[in-house]
C-alpha cells in the first residue's frame, strides 16, 4: 500500500514541525505547488494556503497536540496564483526520547481531477466518491505506517531517509531527526562478507525488490539479526521515486533456534553431547585415525547401584549425582575427547589420538579414581563406583554401532566380575552376548511351549537319615539344546525379567506336585521352592501364591519358600509386609545361601524365619578349612539359640555328613544323599506311606 501511494504522481509527502513549518517535502509536493524543494523547507505552510483556508489550517495546527490523526480539505495556492483543491492526511509525530510532539507528517492529494468544479475554500461538499475512497486509503496507510510492529523506513531515490515509524525508533534506538536526510542504515556491512551490499543493490536494481536475513546495528553499537525487505517505488516513467524498507528483529527467533539445535544434540540434565552428536564426532575421529594411523577408544561407563540412590534419596539427589559424575568425567578427559550421556546412568567417552593400546588402561584407571572420590549428596558424604567396558577402533570394530555394541558387552562382563572395574572387549564376550540373546529368545518360547520341568532333590533329617522333603529345582528341556541346568538360563531370565513368569510357573507346578504326593499318602513331605528377588520387586507374589495353593489344594504348611538374605535388606518394610502375608497363608520361610549376604540377627527375628540353609561354599570346605568349620559351628549355635532349624547344602561325602551331625545340624542335602531327579524317580526313594 505504501509503495502504491508513494508512486502516485498527485500525492505529495511532507513533514512539518510543531509550528507548522515544512521540515521535509518530496519532489511531488514541490511540483504541485510550483516550487523547488529547497524553497519550501523552513517556510510556514500558511504561505501556500488560500486566504479562505487560513483559519481551518491554523485550527489543524493547533490540534497537533490533541489529535493524533487528522483528515481535512484545504485550498492551496500554486506559485502562479491558481487554486488547488487538496485533501490533507496527517499524523502527529513525537520525539522518541520523551514522547513530546515534534510536529506532523502526511500526504497532500491533488483533487483537481476528481472534482466537478472548483470547490469553495475550506469546504468539502464537492468531494467525489473517488476522492473519498483515496482519502480512506491515505488514512489506512498512515495507520499501517505508524502502528506496524515492523520497522518501516522510507527514502528518496538517492536512498536518503525521508521518514521512519515508531517501530524503527524502538528497534534501532535512532530518532527520526537523527536519521533524516542520511543514507538509510539498513545493514552492518562489517558483519557481512565482502560484496554483500553490492549483490543486494544489484538485485534491487534488477527486480525492484530484495528480501532476506541481514545484520544491522543499533544506536548503542549492538549487532542484531533482522529480516529485511526492500521495495523500489517508481513513477509512470519508471523513474525511482522512493525506496520502502521493512525489517524485524530476529534475535529471539535465532536464540530459540539455537536452543532447539542444542537440545537436539545435547543431554538436557548434564549439558553433555548426546548419542547423535557423539556419533558425528566418532565418525570424524575414525576418519582422522585412519589417516594418522592412530586408535580411538570408546568407553561405556555404567554407575553401580544407581537405582538404590534414586530409591533411597529421591530423583533430585540422583540428578545431582549424575551432574557431578558428568563434571568429573569432563574434567578428567582432554579437550579433544568427547564425554556423552546416553540416558539413565550410562555415559560414553570417546578417547582420540591413542598411539598404543597400552596407553588406554592408565587413562581409564585415572578416570575411575577421580569418579570414586567422595561427594556430598543430600547432606550425606558418599562414594559411587562405575563399571566400564572398552572397545578400540579399529581392532574391535570400524563403525560406531559395532564399537557401542562391543563396549556394552565388555561393560556387562565388568558387572559380572563384581563391578567397580573395567574390561576390554574380547571376541569371547561377543559370543557370550550372542548366546545370552539366543537363550533369552528361546526362553520366551519355552514358556509358551511348556518346555520346563521340575526335578526334586531330597532333604535329609540328619538325626535318622530319613527323607523329610525335597527342593524343587527347575530344568529346561530345550528341544534344540537338550536338558539345560539352572546355571545356564536362570541368570539370563533374571536380567531379562522373564524370571517372574518362570517363577510363577514353578510355584504352580510345585504346589500341584505337593498335592499329588499328599494324595499318595506322603502327608508330611515338605516341598521347598526358590523365590527370585524380582518376584518380590515386580511380581504380585502373594496373589500368585494364593492362586497356586487354591488351584492345587496343597497344604500350605508343607510349602517352604526360600529367599536370599539380600531380599530382606532391600525395601525392608515392603518385603516385611509381603512376608507377613505369606505367613498368614500358612507357609514356611527359609533363608537360602546363608552367610554370603548381609547376615544379620535382627532380620531373622523380624521376619520369623523357620530355617537357615548354610551355603555350600562353607560346607564343602568343612573337613579342610578351620575357618569354614568355625563359621558352620557359629551358624548352627546361633540358630539353636533362636530356635531356627539349620540345613546344610552341598553335602557330597560321608565325612562331611558325619561332621555336621556332630555339630548338631538338623538337615542336609547334596549329592551324597541324592542328585535332583524327576518326580517319579524321587517318589521311588520314599518308603511306602503308612
């Protein structure tokens, strides 16, 4: 609209001060009045108005301070004395610094072509419909110019500033008076490539338009990004009358784009690069290593027992620990290395420019030593360790995904080795990982295909060598792999969470077998069933046991549930509530592998334990290791004082059985008395029921 109005040959543009004197006029207005531009500047507007319109003009000048926009009719005087009927459209201008009125700016429209006859001075009754329409356009254009949120700048054909709007002053800090008559301040040339302005002007000359991003400078010297649009205004003879530039500040949008880009490539909590950015840097490092004949090491670090900190101290404390861990990792590595958080408690470190593989271990030891230093967390001083897996380019893989996979296999091996250590990747680890994945996939199908069976190992009363019960031990009869012992698949089931479903099947099958033996007349035969810690943490254990008992009709007093010591010291109140519910169902409770965990007298009393099973590692060394003998003797004496029965696991010789009898042990199981066997074979070992 501005370009259209500026291009009209009958519209003259002007700026006046508060006293009504011309400050700025364009060539069109000079031609309309018959004067040169310089002859008009500084002269009062009343010099060019018909006597009959003097009073209305003075009235309009007085209204500068009270009315922002004014539209009125006047009769102007041409230099040759002729009368020119005109529409005047003005808007009040103000100083940017204090808001005081500085004058007015507007357009003068020649109405000689739109009136049927010369109008009476000071009256508008001769306005035609076309004049009124154009008047409305002028009013709208003035409003757009003044109120636009984008900065607008108008120049003459030589790119000298004629007018700017309020948004220009607010955005750049320059007032209209400061830039009037100067070359338009549209870009900061020092922040652009050489020749940028020449290219801009060349396109503007060819197409009459240019738009794009550019840098500009505020009055205080600050540089800011802008979206700039420039249009050329020509008259009917294609001569350039004006340039109209509009621009807006892109600072906030640029900042938002930079933040979005940062978040897409970094971890929000630690501000470290994420996996996507690490991959990009790793690929660059691999390419450099090939050229320089060096190595790149990828470290996968996993915090040990991080979940316990989250559960006990809360997630804010966990987040604080992750941030501390990230800061220490960054401070320990070089600027050329990259530290990345993968999510959760896993971090990756990319070590570059490694000349010799032997140089890697000292670096990892230094990192682990720094990470293990005590830190203050939720008011408590604590240390935390990590397990580290390493894979080296190019020996362990030549691409990012392969190295990640192999470093993960090495980290898993470090966890199995007791945590707080590091392991280099080896081919055997990869084979083990493939085997674990294969077993995991087969286990899922095994549940559906009913491939599991229970074997039963006799429990012996050492007083009279009678079989008083059995421990139910799961076996996997895989069609492709054959009969598999628990040591092959139970760890995989634990890691994958499948142990919960498998444990539910064991409970149901054991209760069914117990009821079958009871129906066969063996009404005092105890059946022991192992429970996984995950069944306490993730499974609905009490409901599972209740359903297994109800479906089978087994006597709950003859079902003995075996749990490890570690279960009792984790989330104690929740475990205690579960144990009490199991006791309420009438079941017995035994502690398996006693002596290998957090052995404590307190929880034996709190959890109403009926039996302790001494771990076989102590029992097997009984004849040769005095310390093992002392431990077994102490456990038996302690249990007797607490009125808790004791069972020894792993009894493989007559001598060990004899020593256990002398120490007062109540029960035993092991290969000396019988290996785990199918239910039919076990029942044949029992005497006929009475």
